[in-house]
C-alpha cells in the first residue's frame, strides 16, 4: 500500500519525502514532479518566498532509468534560502536571535506548550506550510500512478474571502476524466487564482489587493474532483478504513485548512432526505446500475461508489499579518505585537494544489490496498479484472 512521510524545516537545508508501496515499472521523471511543484508556487497573493524558491526535485532512490523499482522512493527539494540561514538553522553549534512572541493562529504557542521550546523558531520552522512542497512532490508520484489506472484529479478555487464562484462549468464535467484534466491544465495559467469563473476571479483579485494594502489576509474554499475512481475503494468494516474519513483527514492535515465537505455535505444537512440521496437506476444492457445525481460526492458508507469523488476544503486566512495582532513576549510576559515572518496575503490557490496532492496520495493508497500488486502490470491486471466483473 502506498504510504509516505516527510521531513525538513522551512529554512533548513532541504525538504524530504519518502514514498513506499509504489509498484515497480512506473515511468517516473523529475520533470513531471517539478511541474506540480511549479503549480504550488503560482497564485495571486503569494509572498516574497516564492520569488526566492524555484522548487526542483532530486530523486535520490527508488528509480532507475526513469522506472520505479518497487523500493522506497526518496525525493529531496533543496531550500535555496538556506544560504541565508546557515547560522540560524545550523544543526551544529550556532547563534541566532530567538523568536519569543507567538503569532495568533499559528502553532507557535501550542508548540511551546507541547515541546517546551522557548525559541519559537523551533516550532514555526517545521509547522510551516513549506512542508507542503514535500507533500506535493509525493502527490505528483501518486498522480502519475493514478493516471496509469485511469483516475484523474483536478481542482479549482471556489471562493476567496466573501467572493464566491460557480466552480467548474457543468459542460466541462461531461467530458472524459482525461479530457477534463487536460483542458483545465491547459487553461490554468490564464487564471491567476485557479478559478474558472473569470468574473468572480476579478473580484477576488480586487479583494486581495485591498487586504494587502490594509496589512490583512484572506482564506477561501478549494474544490477537488477525482474522476475515474472505481467503486469499492475503502471499507465500512472498520471506522479507520472508511475512505471519506481518510480523505477528510488528509485534507485537514494541510496547514490552514479548518473545514472539509464531501459532496453536498453542508447544504445537504439542511435539506430533506428525498432531496439529498442519489437515486439508483438500472444500467444499460450488460452494465452496472448507476445514479442520476451525485450529492454524496462519490462516497457512500465510507466506500467509493463509482461516481466522481468531490471534496471541498475551507482554508482560514493566513495567520501572519502585515499588521500583527496582539501577543506577549514569553520571556518577560510583556504585551507586544506578534512576531512577523514573511508571508502570503492569500495562499488559497496553492492550498488547492496541495489538496490535489494529498487526495492523490490517499486514493493511491486505497487503490494499491484494494488491488495489490508489486508490479504495475499486476496492479493494472487486478483493476481491469474488477472492471470486467462490474460489466
């Protein structure tokens, strides 16, 4: 089963990912991972760090001659800003100014309580969203695997602050999963907030500009759609195996995400059952039954049902403000403004890319768990056999 772990600090030497369970024989090249890393760094409202870092992956294990070996895949992304932080972040002896004023909304004070750190840089370096670069790199591997299996993931921004958008037009979703993915990727760079609703996107940009001028920040909502996922992923047999719970946990683990919705979960809570649940009708001759709607978001009883898996995640406003909120000096107890680190005004587009990555990782885990196979051809054989049974 696919699983991964990450390591590294925001201003340390590098960010690392180790991915296990990827079957042997998958074509994997650094350029494909770099393309996903570049997407994470785009988006209107990003801060100065994005002008410094140009993330590039070094594949350090698990791949030979562009093919996975079945062994753990090691990925390293060097932090270009490390050159300016050698002394402050040295793993050996060193000196640096301590951070003693916790920032509301960050892990600073909670990390102080948990680990006893009096220099809050020991907390903020690892709690930083810089770790999401490692997750996007790992997620890129998962996406490449899923595409081989006919599963395609796309995402967009549904809102920034109070500005709402309609998301993907319905006619886009009538195309095949691959066509939908390729069409949106081809247009994505035309949309600085990764929002396909151009009128709403212009209002979002204006709102970001206003907040930047006022020293404030913004959050929003991102949507992720996984098309082509087979039915039967996940399980209702044990609470920890429910795919909706696993996906929700993956999304909630992204820094700044404070809410997750699957399908029409929130609006459905205010509706009647007859308006919410998706009718099941017979398929055409020789095909399996299908649903006439997808309010459930492709998941019922913790198991994928063959419809598109649809999720939304709500990101709170960036917690580091240009005009810091009140805080205290932990060393003296004195009331002072919170510590200020370089930060974004709005990182919702980047959160959407990270959301795609963690969803891909969780679906890759569910697919390899369900169909097994240490080799890509064996995994494909298991999946194709299941698809034949459903016909």
